[in-house]
C-alpha cells in the first residue's frame, strides 16, 4: 500500500473557461494556466504520482513544454495513471476538495466524480469530490484563485514485484 | 481500505464562543458560522465522508437549512460517522491539524482528542490533533481566521459486502 | 495501519540559509525559525507523529526550549522516527509537497528524497517530494513564505502488540 497527496492553485481570470474535475462549468471567470488549468485533476495527478514515488506533474508534463500548451488535463491524468500502473500500482480510492468562493460547485460534483472515475478506471464509489468556500478570506476567498486538495491510496498490482 | 481528507476555515470574530474539537476554549474571539463553526470537527467529518465516498458535510448538513442553525458539530460528526458505518466502513484512525495564530492550543489538545475519540468510538491512540501557527502571515497569521486539516483511514466492516 | 498528515510554514527572510528536506539550497533568502526552520522535514515529522498518535513536533521538541535553538531538523526527524518505532510502528511511505514561489526546487528534489529516505531508513521509492508555486498569490506567492505538506502511512512492526 502507498498513500499520496496533492495540492494545486490557479488564478481566476476573465476570458478563460472554468474547467474542474474534467467538467466545464459556466462562470464569469476561468483558471489561468499553461494547460486547461484544471486544478482538481492536477491535484489528483500529483497524489497518484506521489503515492507511486514518481515525482510530480511538473516533472512528467513540464509547463515549459509547448506540447502541453492548452493541454487537456484529463489526458495528462490518464497518462499519469498509466505510468503509475506501469510501476506496479493500482488506485484504490481518491478523495479531494475544491476550495472556491464561487461559483457553487454542488451542481457539478456528480459529473466530476463520474468523469474522474472513468479516467482512472475506478468505481464511482471510490472517487469523492468535496467543495468548500474560503469564507471570503485570502486569495481564494477574495475570488482571485481556486485551490484544490487530493489524497489517494494505491495497492500493489497482483503479479507486480513486492516493494 | 479507504482514505479521506478534509479542510476547513472559519473567520474569527468577537462575540462568539471558540469551539474546536468539541471543546470550548476561553478566548477573546470565536469562529463565525451557521453551526457552532467547529472547524476541526468539520474537517474530520469531511475526511470521514470523503473516504467513504459519501460526498461532503455541505451535502449532508446544508448550512442553508435552519435545522442546523447553531448546530452542535459533535452531533453532526456522530451522525456522519453513523452514515459511514451504515455504508459498511469503520474508522481506523484520524490525524488532524489546527492552524491558529492564537490562542495556544496545547492545553486543550488532550480534551479534544478524548472528545473526538468518544464521538467516533475509537481508542484515543487512534485519534491525533496537532497545532501550528501560520507565522503571522495570511488570514490565519493575521488572526482573522483558523484553518483545520484532517485525514482518516477506513476499513471494511466485517460482514459488509466487499467493494 | 495508520495514516498521518503534516503542514508547515516559515517566513522567508534575508540572512538565513534555505534548508529544505535536509538539503541546503542556494538562495537570496532563508526560512526563519527557532531551529534551522526546515519546513519540509517539519511537515514530515508531524505526519509521522500524527499517524502514530504521538501528538506533534511542538510537543516533542518545544521551540521555547533553548536545546533546540538552531537545531538540525534532520536530527529531530530521526528522533521522532525513533519514537514512532518505539511505539510499535514502521513507516511504509511518505509523500510531500513544497509550495514556494522561488527558487526552482526541481534541481534539489533528488537530493532531498535521498536524504529523507536515509533519515527514515526507507527505500527511496517510498519517499516522494513534489514542488509547486502559489501562482504569485498569498504569502507564498508574494515570496514572503514557504509552505509544506506531507502524508505518511505506518504499519505495525512485527512483534508489536496489535492496536
Ligand atoms: Mg496546476
Ligand atoms: Mg466549517
Ligand atoms: Mg516548522
């Protein structure tokens, strides 16, 4: 067994779509970044890579690499999960939190969960997405950014060498 | 096995009691919220629900519901733990951190731990509460809020269907 | 099995060395603290103590104790790991994140990982260090501080009494 954690933040700006958990959410602002800036998928990607001892998203998908400009973070998560499996690990479950002052995330949580479960080949019961505000304080609370957090549990794939 | 994580923040204001980990702490300020605003119990509640794949505290106990105005977060945590057990999971351990610039938490940690263990039906050795300051920076460091963090591990209840 | 989490922050100031993950990193600023202020080792220390139900770094190594002025956090981590083992637990893996706007952490990650693994008696594959910026927002993003996060998994030492 292995556990991993991930954290991410991106700035909220006008003129970008808001993509979180692989779902596009109608909103006045979107997240700024080299890729689609899906902070939730980035935190989950980091938790998976971290648990497997494979470094971080920046090492696997450098944001200085033009190949990843505007990248679909869902594709990056799938590729990270493939590398985690190639290292002999299978995801057991993922839990995560979006911290955002707006918009309301509740209407979109079910779609995010379904999307993340499909990307990871997990049952929906093994994927969880929570949402909080920052109570109007700090960069998130002032509507300048969104933060995300994730943890995951991995188990050795049967047939993989024990370590 | 399943793992979950939780995070919470509430603003510190005058004229409210400071309740953390189910313990009332003498202080000039208290946490603002719809319930008693016990940020530590909220983070632990979210970690339990998250690990079990049951969503989050806001879905189970909406802060727009008058039934939860001034609610005792200890009652909400117990009810969340009941729902987690009903879904076939038992808590193994909980670890958590309070980030607060003031007051000193150390004198109250033992009481919080005892209270949380009793609420969850866990041995005290399986519940841990840590405390940090934010080194006088950001909303927490400026004394405007308190943040909390928690993780938990769940195991399948014997007799429950494997999943 | 037990899981634990840790979080830390220290202010970045001129005139101090920057020590993270037991590695001294060339930089214009360093972290301010009673010890060497190695925020990454502090978060990992807290995750280990928290998983074992042993409280926190402040209880074991009070920053009001002159014995720990300028202390090498690597020595404190080793002593914490000794106390965790004495309580009957062995570390399985550690995952962690440094959140810093500057300097670039990537060139130093391998050395940190090697150092932490050696301090904990773990294989390097069981230790992971990730790095992120705070996207220029908040105390970390404005270059005023560095934040760190860690999780760890413990297993009962063979021969230890089950609990
Ligand atoms: Mg990102
Ligand atoms: Mg709350
Ligand atoms: Mg520290």
